[in-house]
C-alpha cells in the first residue's frame, strides 16, 4: 500500500470489458495515481491497449508484483480467477460488475480477499452520479417521508461481443443491467430486495441470451420495486440508454436521472456525416447519431468518481465505496431473477 503522499500504482487485469478504456482515461486525470501496466489473457489485445494508453504490457505476475491496486476488466466468468490472483499477490482489487455470474463464485471472492487482507470493490459507478448523490442527500434529510414504491429503468443498447455468449457472460440483459439499479436502491434506501418475480425474453436480437429484462420486486419492508433493464435501445438511438429511479414516498417523490445532464445536437446528415462510437452507457459518453440527432453528455463522470474512490481507498487502506460484500448482495438478486424466470413464480432472495 502506498503512503499518503506517494503515487498509487494501478494495473489493469484483462481488457476484455469495454470500460477498460474509460478507467485508463480516468486514471490519467488523477493526481497521485499512475497506470503502470496491463496484463491480458489475449496478448495482442493487451499490447494494443497498452500502446493506446501509453503504458506497458506485462505478464500477470510481473504486473501484480509492481502495483498497489488492480482493476479487473475481464469477462464476467473470469472475474474470480483474476481477483484471486490479485489477492494472492496482496493487491487491492476493483472488479467490474457483476462481481460474478453466481453467488458461489462471488462469495468465494469476498472470502478470499478477506482472508488475504486485501480490499475488494465492485464497479458500481452510479453511486457517483451527481443526481444520485443529490437524491441521497434528500433522503437523508427525510424529504421523502415513508417509502411507498420504487420504479427504475436501465434500458440500453445491446453490447454484443462476449456479452451475448452465456459461457463468458453468465446471461444477457438481466446479468448486465440488473445490478446497477439494484445496488443504487440498496444504497439509497438501506433496504435489500427480498423477493423477485422476473420475466425474461429474447425479442429484439437473435442471440442465446435474453434481451428483455422486466422485474417486479419487493424490498424487505414490503415496498414494491419494479425495474426494466432491457437491451431495448436500437443502434440508431441518439444515446446509449438510461439509468433512472423514482422513489415515491408519503411526503414527496424523488426522481433520479443519472445521465440527464446532456444536450441534443442536431445536424443535416446530407453531408454524409455518420455516427460516432457508442458505448454501453455506464460512462455517459457520446453515442451514435439517430437521423442527425446526437445526445452530448456534459455532466459529471461517474466512472471518474469510481476510479478516484478506488485510488483513495488503496492509499488510505479503507474499503471502496461499493464493497465486495455489497456486490455479492447484488449477485444474489440476479441469481433469484434467473430462478424466478425458470420457475415462473416469485422467488425469495437468498443472501
């Protein structure tokens, strides 16, 4: 662990996840942090990433021997292997979400890091969204009164690649999008999801995983919580999707739109202009044009807040904002989602 005035050395373990670039960019903007290298199971991909981000490509053991913290950006199925290697080297680790495709692997990761005495965090950037943090302040002030209902959305574009390979991802839209809003609700309300009824379907695309993810849930106090986390945004949409939450209370309603800080840019496409690169939405970046319309995000960067918190956690020897134990809770909800869909009935979440 680095001292309070020393540079915190961070490595990236696998660049399979498209957020690896966003995290590398965030590290470049943090004083007192340095991206010292990348390890990857795909050497060619790792070397290309390292060159693009002005860092070194290294063997895994070599990299882990030279860093204070590591960010795991692998496929979901490989998270456990990378986290356990970091823990064995005594390196604090931030894992992409979900922590793992299932509870057994997620719990093993938490226990391994606890036994090794290293910090384990989970990439839940919505906690660093300015609208979400403002909502947290309002709830702390008691503005809402008694909570009566929660409605959330995380409707995005289908990311493709290994996200639609069940062996690598563990599932489709439910695996990809449930954890973000569930974690936000757990954090804001201090209530856990107690029961889930799920309806999943493959409707928009021809892939072996679901792209429709509609959930009806109950929190521990009986509050109803519904969530649409489908991959329902077409490729031509002007923004990747959304991440919203409405919390209805006896005294007020608190609405959260995590990526509301954006402008719509329109232009004549007769000049032959086409869209830019799109992303899966966790960083609020620019997206494809939709008939000459493009949404330009100008607000705070949740990914930058996530990475800065991890750097500070490594430096200070404290847990990151979203701990491995909290990541395990979100995975437990996802596991109940798939069980409910298979059984066609509500399922109690086993934590």
